[in-house]
C-alpha cells in the first residue's frame, strides 16, 4: 500500500498591491504551497491568530495595519504559534531602518523587491524543517507551554491513571468539552480580539478547576476537562460555575461584555459498570459539543446522551 501524499504547506500572503499579491501567490503555488491572500493588515492578523498557516508573508505597506505592526502584535500573542516563520516584504531601497524594525518586531526574514525566489524558498525549507521537528517533539509533550494546560497527549496519559482509580472505586466520571463562539454573529456581546478573549477564558478555567480535574487545550479555541467522581448533574454544575466565574472575571479583563461558552459533556454514574473508557468519554463530549449551533441559538450545553441516534 502506498502512503498518502503529505499535506501541502499553507502560506498566508498579505500585500496591499493586488498585482504583487497575485504574483507572489503564483510563485508559492508553483512551489507546492496552498495560499490564502489578503490586502488588509487587520484581516491578516485575525487570520494568522486563527492558526493553520506554515508561513506568513507580509508586505510593509499593508492597508489598515502594516506588516511590521502585524508581526509585532503576533510576537506578544500567547496563543499564536511562534514556530511560524514570518517574512516581511519591502519595496524600499533604504534597507537598514526597515530591517531593524522588522527583526525587532519578531520577523524571521526581511526581503526586498524583486524577490530572490530561489534564496527565499531555500530558507523557507530550512524554517519548515525546524518547525516540523518542533511539532514532532511537542506531540509527546504533556504540557502546552503557551496556555499552561495539558496537551491532548497529556490528557490521554492522565486519562489512563484516572480511569484505573475510577474503575477500582466504581466512581462516577465525566468529560466536558468547551469552545468559545467567535464573532458577534455567534451571539457574543463583546468587543475585542478572539485570541485575547480565549486567553482570558483559559486563565479563568485554569484557576477555577478543581485540583482533581485535568484541563487540556485540545484546539485553537477548545478545552476539555476530565472530572473524576462527577456525574451528569455534576458536569452541568461544573459548566454553570465556570460560566459564572468567566462572567465575573470579564469585568476586569481587556475585553468587554460576556463570553457564552459552548459545552458538550458525557458522564456516567459508575465507570466500571458503564462499559466505556475515559478516552471514549472525551470523544463523546466533543461529539456533543460539535452538535451545538455556533450562532448562539438554542442550548449552550448539550449531553451526548441527548444526541439523536444516527
């Protein structure tokens, strides 16, 4: 059996000049990249924070927020993947001041037009090899350094230990998966940045979770909690308590308004008698979360047991 084709690297191109943006897009596509492009610095910042890009190529002259400004904002963002190479493009002939500003903002490379295409992609190949090696090493890391929470790998490791104890003691067990709706269309009443608001939520959940709970970051804006000795009623109380704490804390954060958490959960009253392992509880909680409408309509908390049979 032949192996499937590896995933293409994904580039975000931000250029104010439409012709230049299309030209760079063509070059990246010829080199095997998938490309997303924008002419807005603010849009580039928002897209970069959502993640999923292997390289960012940003024009110094981007509209609304220039490339160096985007780079600086990402440098101070705790949820941005800082293993992502950021390349600043300059059309200026005065290289030194712009180069220093770009490197100070956290850029990996500073390029002049016309681009040295061969040299650029040789450097990108080196950057991406380092990025891949880092990602491979982090797959076996227990903790996520940015959030201070467990990684999915750490969650699975702790699940085995908690499961063994719950089976011995015939304990109840619950898993709750959380996510945050993004944007005003999702029923939010807040103004500010998605990444910053999620960082505030992460902080509250980390501070308010019980010592016996295991809290993991399982996605760009998704969390999971393993809650030993917790049944279905306890899972709903856990969600309600965290929502209250987030509402209270939002008054003192950089954001304004309220954050409506979405939560899916799966709970059993006796793990030993339920004939299900903790990993399956996680999958079921995430399945329940995925069925909640993200537009803010309907219930914000859903149990896996309430899902229709497929």
